[in-house]
C-alpha cells in the first residue's frame, strides 16, 4: 500500500491515490467484519460440541 500511494503521488495522479487509499480502507473494513463474524461463528460452534462421548 505505501508503495502504491507513493507512486501515484510521484507521478501526480492525486485522484488515483485517493481511490487507491479508499479501496484499501474498504478492504480493511471488510476484512475486520469477516474476522469478527468468524469469531462469533466459531464460538457458537464450540458451544454445541459435546463435552464427553460415551464409547
């Protein structure tokens, strides 16, 4: 990300830099949401597991 941002500033494409940073931030947000949902789903699956098994 820093290389892409620096490169777009160096060539004078400021709007492209803004778009690149915006896409990166949206991607980070979606990743955080996915991780939190995964944690919730894994926790709920752990709650339905058996504590012991009869053989």
